C-alpha cells in the first residue's frame, strides 16, 4: 500500500462521505477510520464499504491520549484528515465542556501524536484539519468570509473550533508540522443526524410534527451538498499548499424561512400531500441564544487555485436528500429512538 491515512470522525455525517470516497477512489491507500461512536457516529453509514480490503475501523476516542499514541504507533500514518468533533451548536449551548474537551483537547492529542511520529521526516506528511466558517463570527446583510477574515467565534461550538484551528497553525509554526485547514459552510445531504435543520425538518414533516423555526427565521446560511465537500477535501488533501487555509462554500445563500418553505413545497410533492399542507407545520419558537445572523463564504481561493466548484445544484441536492431520508426509514428510526427523544424534549419543549 502506498499510504496509510487516518480519518477521524469517519462514522459521522461528513466523515462517512469522505471515508467512502477515499476507500473507493484510492485502493492503493489504507484508510483507517477512528471514531468514538458518540450519538452522532453510526457505522450503518459505511455498510457499503465496510468489507473493502483497504478499510479499517478503530473504535477510539480522541480524548484518550494513550490510545491515540498507540494508534499512531500501530499504523505509522502518512496523513491525517481530522473531522471528529462535537458539531451541533445547540448542544454546545447546553453542554459546552464536551465541546472544549473533544474539539480542543482531542485535537491537541492528535497533533501531539502526529508531531512525534513525523519528527524529522515531515516531507510528504500532512495533517488536514476540517473546520467551519463559524469561526469568523456573524455577518450582516453584506460581505463574505475570506481566508483573511479575523476570527470572531460567538458560540461555544465555534469558539472550540477556532481554538483547534489556532492550535493546528501553532504546531505548524512551532514544530514545522505540515498542515492544511479548510473552513466550510453548512453541509446537507444523506446521513446527517436529524438534529440539524434540514434532516430534522424532513423527519418532522414526515411525522406531521411542528417545524420549530428559531426567532424571526431570517437567519442566513450558505448550503453545500456533502459530496461536494468530500470532493473538496480530497483536492485540498492532495493538492492544497502546505500551511494554507481554504474556505469552502456552496455559493448558495438561503434565509432559513425561505429554505423551509421550499422544503415544505418539495415534501408536499414527495408525500403526495395537497400543496401548502407541510408549511402549516411551521412554528416560530424562542431564538437560539447568541444566534449568528448570517454566514457567507467567498470560495474564490479554492476555485482559482485548485479548480473546485460545487457540482450539485441546490435543487438537485435537496431532492437527493429528501429521497434518501424517505428511502431510509430504518436508518432514521434507529437514530431517533432512545436518547434522541430525550434530547428533543429538552431542546424543544
Ligand atoms: P457529526 O457530528 O455528524 O460527526 C462527528 C463524528 O465524530 C461522529 O462520528 C462522532 O462519533 C465522532 N466523534 C465525536 N467525538 C469524538 C471523540 N471524542 N473521539 C472520536 N470520535 C468522535 O459531524 P459532521 O457534521 O460530520 O462534522 C464533521 C466535521 O466537519 C466537524 O469537525 C465539524 O466541525 C466540521 N464541519 C461541519 C459542517 C456541517 O455543516 N456539518 C460544516 C463545516 C465543518
Ligand atoms: O456553518 C457551518 C456549521 O453549520 C457547522 O460548523 C456546524 O457543525 C453545523 O451544525 C451547522 O451549524 P448551524 O447552526 O448553522 O446549523 P443548524 O442546522 O443547527 O441550523 C441552521 C439554521 O437553522 C440556524 O440559523 C438555526 C436554524 N434552526 C436550526 C434548528 C436545528 C432553526 O431555526 N430551528 C431548528 O430546530
């Protein structure tokens, strides 16, 4: 095998798409997926590739420094693509410590292990840190986040991701650890845990439950189909410049309420309901504390330098996403039983 690559958080939403793409495309690499299988991790996401000869799964928590050192000793990784994180803003508001632990300390454990393993032989190695546009804070009605936009995180989630980005750069500067960072906008698509806006609302519509819109619903996000994010990660991992940051976005801004109305309209069609039926479930509720008003990515750098541009239109991506959730009822039932019910009651009642 030519290379051994560690992908952390590969059982999660974005991670599972990245793992699948790497396992199928790079049969000359060994792909090791290390995941703690928290509520957001689900090996069902990878059933189609779990028996591939170049795929390995390791049930490891990145907060366990000893286990991480042992993992690096076992596989002698050539590269790391780090996605494992606590990722939901609302959960970071109720339990910030879990975010500080995993996103900051867990990242530090991986950086320490990579630094030790690659000391003096950094050539050809790469630590790829997958981050978020939320580190830049909130925009008003105009402007875009550039790679040079100063950090201004506003939630415990984004602050913990910002801290991890700073750590990665500090290890690059201090120990010459070869790294790249990407900051991406909101992803959507198959396998996303139904705590995030789009899958939560698809699930609720299906079950005729209220659609809880925070505040005035006029918050804006820039949406990217998850498989396009995975393609960008592949490109940056292989061709991005050492020590650089790339913003990744969908060139696709939507106010929440407009997106929700579009989703309702599509769901009416898919479920054979009379036009306007699903939209009757829209319910405005108390706002998210510290809610960022608008995110918008300027992805010119990755487009110009690496030729990346989203390949899936929002219309296509949303249709694929809805179809996937409607066809995968068992997946949805499995992830929404048990603890999900408690989470939902605490968050929305
Ligand atoms: P997710 O919550 O769906 O998945 C996270 C995965 O990490 C899960 O498989 C979980 O089991 C694993 N994990 C969590 N804590 C762990 C720990 N301590 N040790 C090992 N594994 C652990 O998240 P996602 O939406 O797929 O996001 C993946 C990454 O991409 C995150 O770093 C996130 O900050 C970033 N990101 C997400 C988005 C988005 O819209 N979802 C956008 C930009 C960046
Ligand atoms: O921008 C990238 C980020 O996008 C990622 O780093 C995060 O991991 C990811 O969770 C996502 O964060 P958001 O907070 O933007 O996503 P979420 O799906 O939670 O919310 C999207 C918008 O919808 C936001 O303005 C809040 C609103 N919302 C969300 C939920 C869950 C509602 O109005 N009601 C809801 O029930």
